[in-house]
């Protein structure tokens, strides 16, 4: 059995995808769970890219034990120095340096010759080695590069000290048979390849990321870069749960294994959804709602007679459990805390107290509190560092014969000032958001609004996720989320949550 290193990039490539940006606390929550899942490497971020990313990598390096903690850097001195600093507290650290290798990138993006790229690589990898023993080198856009140049570049990177060489299909362009030829070429022509681990990083633009990754294993790759729920740039990255379960289910054919604790897969996928507010499609392999549901009579009949007739893996193997634990208004802080850690949250005392307070308010309004409610509640409550604004009250008037209007009272926490303002709009939510805009003097452009019920019951909570651009056309897009038994209240709070994130980022 070949051991496959699972390199998780949910917090770096995944987090770069629109709508998935996470703050420092949220990244830490997920990193704790990735350690429980037993991935081998956590790519925690791109430290030079922002202060927030630096802090996230640094915090994860300090607090998350078990996996190697990795930070990304371009082949530039300031990037590598920043990654080295951010990763310093980690027990096991890796710097991941990358440079483009395709002619199209060299000519139009980098404006560098092949010779210059080789020189940058030699220098950059050596510098990275002075901060970490474990250095990974990626040749960006490898699958559209001249193989001969790729061989030279990888040889030089290994010579300079790279212990892992990564072959990214950056634009999700390659096809399994073609990728196999590229990997065979690397194995045969990179003279020192045996001194390194060959890794692949496949994007899913043609829906082939997992197929390409599996093909790569058959052609000698021993590290797979992947992300929970397959998130990542554009159409995403290789889905961790799919590739890991394919390796486990078809070990007879692939003759390889991973160290991932697959019974933690479902929890990790749901935790990512709870944190980002973005779920997976129902038919998503492994973690979709329907992945283990048999609807047709013939299938149900077969599964009842012998499970293996229509099921290739068990729901239990990814940690799906049948019994639903329900909390209610008599549940105590201890039971609440235990349930939250069962869902993968690791909160500090303050966060737990705040979340418990919110749980008690919810339990007064809702008889039974399910895991999905807790996920929505706590996922939205992992606090932005210090809220700038708080919604104190709201009223909305709407009807088929009236112009919708809303009045809100908002507190500017820093100044200690409460402001009440009214707004009108095309609909109740538009009026509400206009009123908040007036009260806070922060004009936002609503780009996306999603409201969904957390559970199918009648008194379900409503979870609202918004994307808002503040600060004009060039301003940043931020995500806001809130959950409540009242959709209008959740809508108002989700908008305020987005505003608080904007202020925090600013
Ligand atoms: O897709 C890509 O090429 C990357 C590299 C930084 C590895 O994400
Ligand atoms: Zn990528």
C-alpha cells in the first residue's frame, strides 16, 4: 500500500473562492477540525496577502497540533520572509513556494524568461529552506507548460532543497490520460525525482479534478492537494472527501491509503457549511444530502435485502449518524458545550458563553433545537473581533397596497451612540437595508441574498446569508450571516454582520 499525503488547502485555495472568505477565528475553528480529521498538511493561508491571513497562519501555527502547518509564498523574498515569520511557532512547518512555468504566464503575466524563472526558483527555494526544513515547490500552470522546461525546473528546485514538487493543473485543463503522460515524463526525466514527493493540485473547471488526482496516484504521485467540499478558485479544487473515499473504497485497485479519519468527514463538511453559510448540492458525492439516500423501489428493496447490492460504502464510514440529538430550553451549559464539540466547534470561554446566551434565547422561541440550528447559530456567532454596530430594534411595514418602509435603531458601539432612522424600498428587505444604511451612514450594495430554513419543521430557524459591497464600486465584498426564528430579523442582523466584517477588514 502506498501512503498518500493529504494536503488540505481549504483555508488557502478554498478560501480564495468568492463567498468563502473567513476571518481569523473562523479559520482557526476549521483548522482544529482538520487536525481531528487527521489531514497530513494544512495549508493555512498566504501570509503576505493580508494582515488577516498572516494572523490566521500565525494563530494556527501556534495552536493547532498534529498536521504540518503550511503557508504559501510567491518566489519573492518578502513573501518567503513573511511565510517564515508566520509559521515560526508551528511544531511542524512547511513553506510552499510557487512560480509560473507555462510560456503564456511567463510572457504575459511575469514578463520573465525561462532562465530568469530558474534563477528565481533556485534562490527562492534556498531562502525558504532557511526558514523551514520542509519546502514545497509548485510550477504554476504545469499542465500547459513545455515538459522539457518543467523537468529542468523541478530538477533545480529539488537540488535547491525542495522536498515536495507539486504539479498544478491551475486552470483545470488536463484530461486523465494526458496527465498520466505528463507524470510519467516527470518520473522518467527529473533526474533527482526520487529525493522528493511528487504532488498534484487539480482544479475542477472541466469536472475532472478528482479523476486527474486519482490518475496521478496511479502514475506515482504521493501527495494530493484538495479541499473540503471541493471548494477553491472558480469551479474549485479536488474534493478531499471524494478523493479520500475513492482511495479507501477502491484500495483493491489503487493499492494506496491515507491517514484520514473518514468518520470525521461529514462533520468537517458541515462545519465548513456552518462557518461559511454555503452548503453543497444535494447530489454531491459523499457529503450531499442524497449521497446515501435510496429513492427508487428497486434500490430500496435491494439495500434492505443486502446493503451491498446498491451501496459501495456505509454512511457510518463518513460519520453520518441516524439518531438526532435534540436540545431544548432545559438543556444546560454542559450539554450545550458537549454538543457543540460534537459538531466540531472548539470555542473559548467567552465565545461559549455568548453562544449559550443566544441558544437560551432561541430555545425560548423554538421547542426543539437541532444540530442544524446549532450550526447556524454558532456559525454566525463566531464573533468578528469587536462589533462596530449592533441592531437594537426594527419595524417593517409592508403590504400589497403600501410602499414598504422600515425603521431601525442601531448602536454605534465605539461611540456609544444610538440612531433611529426610517427607509423605504422596493420590498421589505430593501427598505430595511436602506434604513440601516441611513442609521450607520455606510452605504452598501447588496450582491446576493439567500434565506433558508435550517430544518424542515414548522418552527424552523431562518438562516440568512448576504454578500454586500461597501465603500463604493471598488470596495470589498463581504459576507454576512445571521439566524433567527424570524426571517426579517435574520435579514437585518445578517446585513449588520456584513457591515461589522467590513469595518473589521477596514
Ligand atoms: O492552482 C494553482 O496553481 C495554485 C498554486 C499556488 C499551487 O493554487
Ligand atoms: Zn489552485
